[in-house]
């Protein structure tokens, strides 16, 4: 299959013509990209946006590629309702990458003083941001101890021709790789890759075991090996279809101010790990596209983050809980902090057993609500009704204090240490409980048909 961003956008546009919007009128890199995304979101729309004319630059910007469940389901080739389950299934199927020579991004390779990151159309997103940010920069590096590669998105603030501040605040594999290199007094050789197929983005967010590289995870999502190519100046591989590759290193022992930046939490975030990236080479495709990911709580930033947590929770629970009927990591919890899980309990105490398993999937999760299978986890009012009527605080809460959390959560302390809460909002197992109000199914079928008929009648008002 085509593994590049351009082919994906073209195919998606053919299948859903209204979902790819070309903006021909000139836009500024200051706020325009983000403002347009926000206006579409206000209208409950999440189209891919292609900005053909960026004032002062000859490279077009594409954004909102991973903003909607519809686009992600299209990338996986499944209906939207099957998205999380299919994602969960394919995340477990590792396929090793294959090496290709002569990737398109070798069309133009600039090194030394020819590198100028400021010449790229790097936007400014919100007025509270410290500067211009690469938001779709996929950072690729190898574990200095094991050689296993990882990739993940990290925000980069352009601070000079060849210098960027980078925040590794998710404190997962990349943070550890840098820490290991720094402990040896060495820089972490790495590449920042822009312009990727959505399945590469989705694979990068997974939680594979430490001996499995993320390229293998992407291969599982693609259903075929990811094509990778060597960097021009580093002993490192990156996805071969990339639009732009910035090769360089994260300096050991260096920290410089980075941020504030409008983050997924919905706040102007002043927290950062303040690492420093220095570019050595800039490689570009012929007439490259510059990918941007809209920031803050935009769908482009957080839709994939909620989905991957749903998929990973499904996989983790499947090992211990036989009847999980729903998992939802809602936007209200910034697609990161909150999870709702519904189960059909077959053993006493199962609901409480769910809580540590879910919290163990990812250190950002800090509120887990477990409900019975008659509750729709995608209906937050239903979930809160279960909490209101089935939970007793003296027996149904599980609290863990002083735990590893999200550095950017403003309610966590400066070190990102947080408390976690699990709520068992299920009915007592095997004991009598109040009878839920339910209408007779045949009368509901009658009412549904009647409302449909009434809806088809002409509006009698003048
Ligand atoms: C659009 C987007 C932006 C992100 N920005 C950052 C960031 O600035 N810093 C960070 O540490 N993690 C960020 N993340 C989360 C990481 O990319 C994610 O946790 C990744 O899986 C980490 O990979 P690793 O386990 O290989 O370190 C971002 C995720 C997305 C989807």
C-alpha cells in the first residue's frame, strides 16, 4: 500500500470530498492555521486543511490529518465503530521494517551553515506561545544501550537557524533514551521527521515492550513492513516516505528555556523538560509539504491520544477480565486523564480489579470509572448516573497518592506527581439491587416507528 501522506490525503479526498479542504487564499504563519482549525471545530467539523499559499514561504502547510476518527478509520480501512477494536488487534501484530535506498527526501540535503530551520513555514499557534513551533515533528532515536528504536511526537520551539528547544515531558521511551545517553556524557543522535501517513502517527503512540521498536508496531498497523531509509548524516533510519527530515542531536547536560505553549490540557503550559536539539542536516522532498498538528485541545492533537489509550486498555484488560463491553477515554479528560470501562461481571470484585490494570497502562491516567454493561461509556451522562446511584464513597473508591503522573497536568505538583482515583460504580455483585426503569421493547419499537412517520410529515407551521 502507499505509505506516504500525499497518497493518503488524495485517497481520503476521493472517498470524502468534503473532508479535504484546499485553502487557496494566502495565510500567515501567525495564528491563521490554528484559527481556521478552531472555527471548523466550532462547527463540529474536522477536515484535513491544505494551505497552498503561506505568505513569505514557498512550502504549503497541511494540518488536521489525524483530527477525526473518520480519517483514522479510513487509514485502517474499517468502519468508525470498529476503530478502537481493530487498532487494538493490529497493535499486537509486529512486522519488521524493510530498508529502501534513495528515499524521496534525499532530493535536497542541506548541511552545515546551509541549514536554516527558520526558512520552513513553522507556525505560531496561540498568542500565549513562546514562539514558532514544530508540532508534527516525529522524533526518532535509538536506545543507547539496546539499539531498539523509538519514535514519538515532541514539541519543538525554533530558537535559531539550527537550534530548537524540545520538551520530552511524556517521560516515556525517548525521555529514557536521552537520560541514558546523557548519563554517558553523550548526545542523543536523532531525527525529526515531518509529513507522515496517519498509521505511522498511530503506531508511534503505542506502548510496546522495551525490546520492540515502534517501526515494527507501524508495520502491524499497515499490514506490511514499513519502508525505512537511512539518514544522510546519522546512523539512523526514518520512514522513507517522509516529506522533511531534520537530522541532529539532543545535547547532553544542556537545558534552555522552552515554552510556554498551548497544550493538550487546554492551558498555556509553562512546564517543559527544556532539552536542546541542534540540527546538522535538513533533507527535503521535491516540493515538500510541511505538516502541522493543531495544538491545544484540538482534535488533531488529542484524537489519536484517546484512541491509543482505548486500544491499549482493551488489550491490557483482555488478559484478566473476560467480559469488557466498552472502553472510552473521553475528550472531557483531555483524552489522557480519564477512562470509563464497562464490564459484565462474572466474579465478585472484578470491578475493583479493573482499576489498577487500567492505571497501569499509562501514567497519565488518573481517574478510572468502572460501570456495568448496561451503561453506555460513550454517554457521559449515563456514566455519571451510575456514579450517582451505584457508588458508595466509603467502599467504592480506590485512591493512590504520590504516583507518577503527567508533568503538564496543572493539578499535579511541579514534578508531575499526582493522586489517582478509581471509582467502582457497578451494582453489588450477586446481591439484589434496585430495578432499573426499562420500557417494553415492543412499545419502544412502536414509538420509534411513529416518531419516524411524524418526522416525515410536513411541518404544519406557516
Ligand atoms: C501531537 C502530539 C504532540 C505531542 N507532544 C509531545 C511533547 O511535546 N512532548 C512529549 O514528551 N510527548 C509529546 N507527545 C506524546 C508522545 O509523542 C507519546 O507519548 C509517544 O508515544 C512517546 O513515545 P516514546 O514512548 O517513544 O517516548 C505528543 C503526542 C502527540 C500526538
